């Protein structure tokens, strides 16, 4: 369990090798936009629940929010 976006991104970078030049998954999502990411993810929901954006992510996308800043 993490409390901040940076903790999540550092865990992904150091733990599973997420590309450092992307800055972590949440930093990458911010770079393309949370709404744009959700729109992409919705295309794959028939593959399973893991592809459905969380309610918090959907709310952040609707509000035009970001994980950083």
C-alpha cells in the first residue's frame, strides 16, 4: 500500500522495471491525460476487470485531474 503517486511510481520502476524514462506509470498517465488513458483502457474491458479503470481514476478523468501537481 502506498500513500503517494511517487511511491507507486518508484515501486513500479524499482520493483518490476517500468521504464525510467517514462517516470512511472502514473507520471506516464499524466503525460497522455487521465481521460485519454481511460478511453484506451475501456477498449480492453472485455478482456477482464483488470483493464477497467478504477472508480477513482474515472472520477479523476471526469474532473480533468492529474496524479502529479
